[in-house]
C-alpha cells in the first residue's frame, strides 16, 4: 500500500514521497476529509500553497486506494 501511495505522490516532491507511510497513517487516523487536511498541514508545515495542493490531491488518491484496499480485504479479494 505504501508503494502505491508513493506512486500517487510522485508529483508532490521527493520529501513528500519519502513520507508515504506517514501520510497513510495520517489518513487512517482522520475521521473526515477536513481532519485529514489539518493533519497533513500539521505534518508538512513547510509546504507552500502549490506543493500543499499537490499533496492534498495525492492524499485524495491515497485515500481512495486505501478505501478500495479495505473493501478488497473485507471481501477476501485482496
């Protein structure tokens, strides 16, 4: 899963890509999309607006991948 998230983050810069596992952990802790945004902003306070926007877009892809993976695990198709 972390490899897939790392691929989804390929446009977010090397520093963000290296944090794919951390981003997955933050997304799993978040209770809402707004919560995820706040957690990501706290985790990466040095990102400027374009980089943060790219990171948020990649996090949306990562969240989608996590959701799909969870469904596959629940249905035995993982």
